[in-house]
């Protein structure tokens, strides 16, 4: 964006910014293509900051609203694998009703806080105030690209605590373009988990491939492991960490 264009765009009202952001989300949903992404998760305690669990997962998206996953590799503690499976289950469920948690005037009240760059891109910073208490909504801030009005970052806390097992959950989700697809590229969630202490879960995309036409017409097989150990299941139930 030119200096003149950026100066003009800075004069947009919060309602105009939100309207353009909503349109960008609608366009993205209407033109969605199938893809498969490989994502790496790491779980660590805040004290050691050394990963005690690493999980590689494959996430498949079939337009318009189906997501499924396969856990490909697990290293270290089973706690991390349990948490990742729960996170991916939650992500799959949310894909089926995206409109209920998108950044729109239906779900949020917005206020313009200012302007900041994210990864070299000029962004509007919006305050997010959820209109209802829901795990899927975030109380915090969003950074909206001033050029294409796509969301580049969301940071904050869930409007509703996802579980009795966790406290003070804070999430940061970064978005960008990978192979022509606008998607989350990295996340970080920090929470106080009962019995386990303060835990840090991070993820990053390591590969993304768009799907073929045949792949779009076939729902990928979901892999879900069932555990009988109640303690491990309680840990998994506390793990709705990433609301997107």
C-alpha cells in the first residue's frame, strides 16, 4: 500500500473496518478450496520451556465446512497427545458452524484501538468484546490487515472458561498465506492446568497442500483414540485450548 493509500485507509471508521473484514471472511468462505495441512504441536511446562511432548498431525479440510484429522507421530509424554487430540476434535466441531465464532458484528462489539504492524503488514487493532459467553469467542484484540482486511492475529482469553481443569487461559493465533490458502500459521496457548501446573501449547504449520477434485468429494477418515485411564481423560477434557 502506498503512503497516500495508507493515510486514507487510516481514516476509516470502526464500522467500515468491520464491514470490510466481514466481507473478507465471507469471500474466503465462498471461495474455499480443500487442503491438507501438517501441523507440529509442542507441549511444555512454563518452568522448563523444554518440550515434554511433540505431536505431528495432519488436518484435512473439505469445503464447505468439514475438518478431520490424523495424528501421525507422537514423541514424549502421552499428555501432549491427549491434549492435541482434544484440540483437533474441537477444531473439527467448530468448522461445521463457523458463523457462530467468526469476527462479525453478530458475535462481537468492536472498538478501534489504533494501528500496529504484524510481520511487516500494516494492521488495524480492534478490541474484541464478545456478545455472549461462549468458549469459541475471545475477549481480547484482533489485528486486521489494512490492505485486504484479513485477520492476521487474534490474542486474548475465552469469553467462557472451557473447563474446570484450567484457569487463566491466554491464546495467540497468527494467520497468513500458505500455498495460496489463508490459514492459521502458528498458535500459542498458556494455561494453568490443575495438577499439571502452568502449561504452554504451541503449534506451527510445516506443510500445506491443496486437495485434488477427488479429495474434495471424499471425507477423510478420522482417527480418534479412546482411553480408559480416567486421569488421562480428565487431562484431555481440559484441553480446549485453541478456539479457532
